C-alpha cells in the first residue's frame, strides 16, 4: 500500500479515501469504513475552512486596494486644484509646503508608511492652507479615506493570521489521515494477511514517485 505523495492535494487524498471506504463497504467491514470516512470528513472540513478564509482574504485585499485608490484619486485632484491656481503655483507656497517631495510621495507610499504619510498630508492642509480654502475644506476626505484603508489593512492582518492557523489545522488533519490509513492497513494485514489488505487500497502506479510513502509491512511496529 502506498499513500498519495506528500505534495498531493486534499482532493486527491479524499478520492483515495473514497476508494478505500468503498472497498471496505463491499467487504462488509463497517467499523473500518466508518473510520476512513471520519478521517476523510475531518480532512475535508479543515480544507474547506482554509479555502473559505483564503477567498475572504481576496475580498479584503480588494477593499484595501480600493481604499488606497480612493485616497490617491482625492490627493491627485487636490494637487491639480492647487497647481492650477497660478502659472507658477507648483514652484510656490503653499504647493511646495504640501508637496515638497512631489505628490507621488503620498500616492506611491510603501504600505508600512501609507498611514503616516497621509496623516501628514491632512496636517499640512491645516497648516499651510487658509481657512475657507476649498482643498482644506476637504481634508476630511483624506482622514475618512485613511480610516477606511486602516480598517481594511487591519482586517487583512487578522485574516492572514487566521489562514496560518487554518493551514496548520489542515496539515494536522492530513497527518491524522495518513496515520489512520496506515494503521488501518496494519490491522487489516494482521487480520487477513498482506495480500488481502492490499486489495482495499488503490494500486500503486509503476515505479515510485517522489514523495510516495510505503506503509509498514504487517507485523512491523507503527510509530
């Protein structure tokens, strides 16, 4: 008996398990069939939970990137408004006070510096634009957009931790599935002999593939 390769997908393992369970059913070995089905159900549940979290992460990434785009669009619109106030506005105050390193310093900021740079932008509006200035009046759009971005970024951080935990649970379920089927093979070999025990498991393809694992011979200790 050979188990699927270590790199095998969960779906392949479940297919393997269905074969074993069906052969055990035909042999009227109900307790053993139930054992295999339980191991496979636990593996399936772990893999589904991991997949659901990964799908949710995609949605959260979209939320964060959309919030980032909104911030960038507002910032670029404000820059254009300030720059359009005079022929040399981009070389004069308050433009040079607000964008001393250019607008891309905000819009292309690294993730780790996104919050601090946009917070600084909002503060510069208040410092260098007079009361009643239309751009200063929209400083709240920057702070609101940044709050949305922070919420999305925090949700991503949590989701990534949840996924890491889910992957560990899936790996544990895979290990339990492999150990359970190996022990079952061992017991069937002790009960019926090696040749009969082999019949309950899918036949191995010719030649050993990288990562395939042989079950111990009946009578050998199982760790």
